[in-house]
């Protein structure tokens, strides 16, 4: 029986279209826009941090979905080897993995992040602080909530653009898919030479 509504977990394409990309377009980017417009400042910062890590984690998982959808144990390298190759060739995926792993693991004991400034989850956000000042009414203050660092928002946006290009079947997407599939292949043993 054919699926009427595709299961988002049956393929990398449907996972991207129904889970990962909507985490950005329905949640993260609207929260970012609300922050820029100054709406509900304290709530929108918490919201933005939550949506940011959810979007990063979902986009990062897209590479897993691609790998396991195409995996053949007799022909393909380990997932770890594939992920390392893909992230080396596509730096936006490496930074995305660092963001997602910093969030997921809080602190990476012994495992080095590609970007050392992403070894801890606390490095994803600017710390909150209290600004105190004196005026004619006495001592006043303003609370500044923790916020996602601009450089990581930019990195997430670049990873989002990478995966959007991928699902939109652009000519570049075809090249990326082909390179992913090549990265997955085990090296074939060379045939012995018959030369004397």
C-alpha cells in the first residue's frame, strides 16, 4: 500500500522537507524576526535559543538520514568516516555539527570540535547581564537576557541554505549528492598488475 502522506522519517528528502527545514522556517526564523522587531524581548530571547538549538539539531541529523537511506554494508564506509569526509568538504556542515554537538553534549570531553569555540554549549550564547545606571530617580537597571551569538545564527543560516539548495534539486544539489555517494564508497582493492 502506497503512502498517502509520506512518513518524514522514511527518507532524507522527507525528513528535510517535513522536519528539519520547518524547524527553521516555522520556528527559528520567525522568532529571529520577532527579536529584530523588538517584540516580547525577554520571551523572544528564550524562544530564539530554544528554536535555534532545535533547528541546528534537526539540520545536523539530515546527513544521518542521507547516509542510512543509501547505506550498503558491503559497499560503504562507516558513518563516522562519511560524516568526517562530508564535513571536511562542506565546512557549513562541520560548523553545524559543532553547534549541534555542543548543545547535545553540554561539554565535549576529549572530543575536539572542529571549531574550538564550540566545545561547550555555553559558548552558543552571549551571557545575560544587568546594566545598572543612576538617574534622577535613583539607581535603575535593565536586564539583558542571554542571546544566541550572531556568528552561530549566521552558521545556522548557511547550513539552512545548503540544505534548501539540496532539496530544491538545483544543479549544485546534484553535484553534492554525487559527492556524498562517492564519499560513502569503500575503496575498491586495486587489481594486481600482470606486468612482469
